[in-house]
C-alpha cells in the first residue's frame, strides 16, 4: 500500500512522560460492520453541507423549554451533537427531506484509556483565555502540561491533561489535577502520539487478535491508509488462521484508498494545480494498486496529456494558419485580385502575446478555435479570429471576423493601459483612443473587462510565501497594506477563491496568512485547496481590542479591491474570517459590507455593539461561526444574538459551532470542515431588491446603491457598550417589473449603479426617491463608467454600465 497524505497534523515537538502511572488501553466499541445507530443521524442543509451526529430540535438557545407553550411548539433550531462539538443551524435551512434521525452509519472504533486522579481536583476551569505554555504530548501515556494565564493569579495555572478516549476523528481529554474536560480533532494531536499509544506493547497486548483488528479498523476510519495496510499485513502474519479476514479487509482498503486518491487528484485539477496532480498520479502508478484505482489514475493522466497536447496543437495551428494567411495575401484571390492587406506584424504580435499567456488554466478560451480545426467551411483568417476574439472576450463570444479581432486586441491593450494609470490626464487621452475604436461599444467592453488578466503588478510574488503589499493613499483615505499568499501553480487565467483573514491581537497579518495558507514546506488548507489568502493590516501595532473605527473598514476594503485587481480572484468566492479581535472585526465588517462576501467565518469572536443592530444585513451572505464554550464572551450573551439570527432562519444561511470545554484558540481542527463549507458557497446574483441598516456614515453602500451623506454616525463605545441615539438608519431600494427604481432612505443623496441585467437598458428607467418621482428616461450604458467602476471596485462580476445620482 503506498504512503499517502494523511490528515493535517500539528507539529510533534518531542516526547516526555508527565505522570509515571501505568494505564491499560482497552477497546470499548469494536463494531466491524454497518450498524444502525440509535443515537446518531444526519442533517443535510440547503447549502449542501451534511452534518453527522445526534440531531435534536430546540426552540431557542436561551430558552430550553417555553414556559408558556402554545398549541404547537415552534422549533427554530436543529442541534447536531458530536462527542465534543455542537452544531446549531436554523430549522428553516434544512429541507423537508434533510433530517434523518435514524441514519445507517458505520460505528466508529474507539479506544478508552482509564486514568486515575491523584487526590481531589483543585479548581473548575470556567474560562480559557491565553495559554502561556503548552508541553508536547508524551507518546507513552498520552499526557501533557498546559500553563494558563488566570485572572487574579500572579502565576500561571499548571494543568495536567490526559487523553482519555481516542476516536478516528477526535480525542477526549480530561485534566488530572483540575476539572476541565473537552475534545480535540485528531489532527491537533501528532499522529506519532496516537500510533505510539495504540501500538505500545505495555498498553496493548500484541497477541490479542481482537484488539489488533480494532487497531487496523481505527486506522482505516481515520484515513491513515498506510498504517492500516501495514497493520493488516502484520495481522495476517501473526494470526495465520485469520489471514482470509485480513486479506478481505485489505481488498476493501484498496477501494477506499482509490476513492481518496481520485478525490485528491480531482481537487488538484480543480485548484489549477495540474503539475502537482500529474506528479502525484505518476508516483501512484509506481505502487501496487487495485485494477479500478489504476484505471482511474491512468484516465486522469490521459486527460492531462490531452490538455498538454491541445496546448501544443493551439500553438502550431496559430503559426500554420498565419502562414496560410500570408500566402493568400501574396497570391491574391482566385481571380488574381489582391486581397485586403492584413497587418501580419500586428497579428504576429497578438500570437506572441497569446502564447505567452496561454496555460492549461486558460485553454478553455481556445475551445471554439480548436474545434474549428477540421471545419473546411472556415478560412484561415476566420479560424484565427476565433482564437483571438475568444481569448479576449471568452469562448462564448468568439467571432470569425479577423479585422474585428484586431480591434478587440487594441481595445484590450488600451483598457489595461487606462486601468493601470494613476494620472487622470493620461487616462483621458487613452480613453479618447479607446472610444474611437470600431465595433467596440459598452457591451463588448464589459465582456472584455470580465476577461481581462489582473491589471496590477504582481511580479516577484512567488507561491507559498506570504508577501507584503503596500498601497498608496487614495484620495482622503490613508494608504493600506496587506499580506498575500498564493497557492501552488498560481495562474492569472484561473479564477481562485479567496480567504480574507483578520489577525488576532498580538499577531500579525503575515501570521494570519500563514495560518490559513501554510508554507512551501508545509502547505496549509488554502494552498492545498487552491485559495488565495490576503491578510490586511487593519489594526495598529500593539492593538489589543478592536475599536470599530473607519480606519479598519477602509484598510480591509482597500486591500480587497487591490487584490481583486492584482490577482485572479473570483469576486463571487471571497470569504472574510478572523480570530479573536479579528473575529470581532469580521462580525462588524461582514455585517456592514455583507454584499462583498460569499461567507463570513468569525472564530472565537464576539458579536456586540454594531453587530447587534446589523443582524438583518447578514442575510446577504453565509455565516460559519466558531466559538468555545469557555470563551471570553458569556455564552448567554452570544446566544441572545444568535437567537435573533435563528428567528430569521429562512433568510439566514447560518451555522454555529460550539466546542465544549474550549475557549480562546485557533480551532485549527475545524479548518477542514470550514474549507468544505467554503467550497459549497458562492456569492449570490446581484439582487433587484436591496435593504440594509446603518449607524455610521461609513456603512453606506450595498450592492448597487450608495447612500451619500447619511445624517449621523452613532458612536458605540467598545469598552462600556454605552450608546447615544442608537436608532438605526434603514436604506431600502428595489427595482420593479416596470423598470422603476424605488429608494427610501434618510440620506441627502444617492448614487445608483446600474448593472445590466438588474435594470433593462432597452426601456426607460424611472426613479422614485422617498416618494418623489423623477421623470422616466432612457439611460445609455457608458464605456467610461464601465472603466471607472471596474478601476475602483475591481469586481469583474458586477460592473456598472451607468450611474445615476439623486
């Protein structure tokens, strides 16, 4: 069995015994086949995520039982409980067939390690904040010492912890000298520690076939295929009369391994990591594989080889067809008449540029061109036009007019020159040239902008390393800076999802980027799944508490807009996240600018101050909230906020994960599930109806409407929570079937970005602001507006073609 990439592991820092006491490792559950679990089930959400555990229904988080129940109990929440987590989701986010309370599940193999407390446990841990020091786990007894900083104690509190249960996806931990019990994802315990505990001959009798088989099944369920195969081989050797049983399991293991391999190869391909995928597949073929697995890997390599051959074919075809074009120009047509001169040098330059940009991620743009290779009805120039127009506008807009394709390439170069310039006078001169190009127009310019490569300089930024980018001041906004970490084989032609990470207090943007992305040597989840990570410097050095100020909002939004212009970020797949202070900021910024994100992921944060007033804004995006039961904010306080979310459950794509017995930490063991959740989410289409709430003048924009000069900014003090005049300003806008825009708002002026498809430019557009109707009129899409809107927002999915101000 070949060695494979197992689950992500925390660094193993060495071993040492903490308490010298002999314990005995015994198997508690040894279920070896499918079994109906009486206390487990599945919950499938509307977004596609499936939760497994013990489901139950709740009325609310703050009230376990309604003291005054009506004739029908109204359940707002589905709770899915695991051994160490609680997942809360809105009842109305579960489809009618999504709740299965009696699912057929494979019972996990679990091992229990009995331990003995020496004397009375001194304290009950009620809040877990900063960890001063954490020893590594010892590989003999599964114990470690954690030193906690505790309020009103001059010295750290030393807590001795012991692993009491090992399951394929988690371990349970208890304190020896204090009362503190919780669970950890198995990825946070070094694999060497788990294997050592399970294979220690002092703790597990190597002559007990039952325990040995349990150990093998544990490795299978944990996805540790190399260990499982080695254990089954040893089992067959040590127990010859049970060899058939081991061989049967090894055959099944090959199938599991094959499914795992194919899934990982497909993820590499989907992430644009073609070379890494090919290298992994080639190595796999050098190992003994089952027939089905081998065929799948060979098919993967065959498709990869076809893509590489298609790239070579495209280059050769472009060269051959241009040569035919030159010959035709020289010879004239069939009647001997000279043909229109084709600017051969210009087409040669277009070919050279296309071939410089072409890679496997961009190959799909040339599909119309490649498919036309054998079409005898098309001339050489028509086939070339399909290549050059498809590259600029995308394959759906490929056209067979070569003259037109040359104009499009002129437009592309001028548009990039315009967007890269910081000089208004220079931009004006470039635009004068652009608008005179034949056959361009606003619709084609918009298509061109949607398919432009990143326009800002990213030279010298290598993959797998966090790099700092500093931005110049923009108008009245001070300059900002952020860190970026690109995934392997980054290509400007691939659309990448993005994690925007806000660092915790005492941490830096570089550390936040590396937490999600890892390094070249140890790639993190975002590198493995093909996510770009950006981490703004949104708070001053030494800041210990998020202050809810305009500077943080400006730094985050400037960083996002620059990154969308500098890197190949899919604006429909941007996820805002943060830890601790950064999670507080994620709540605030995510609710204030919800239309910018596909999802918001606050980890160990609090939802207070403005977040309490902006709850309705959050229906515009998806939420994955992670907290610990012993975190810095009282659970009841957060539950009150979350109950309001659950009351809006039909509109709220929301999941709240609570870790029992844990406090302020990174929750790295939840990252794999978070990334799975992110893979399922996209920002929705631009709505025709927009409504948002504001207490600050900076929170004045959503989707296509900006409320200019809101009448007030309410100051909510971070320290005390005191507020003055907390009445929320509500801005609501909608576009009806008659193409009339209705705006209701306390702002003095409004800027309305007209996006094609949201409004109909072929009909008159009416506007009604606070009951006052403006004359309906035709509004023409405008090329200058398209350029300026894209230059400012960098959002190639939502480019305004005209702007109205009232």
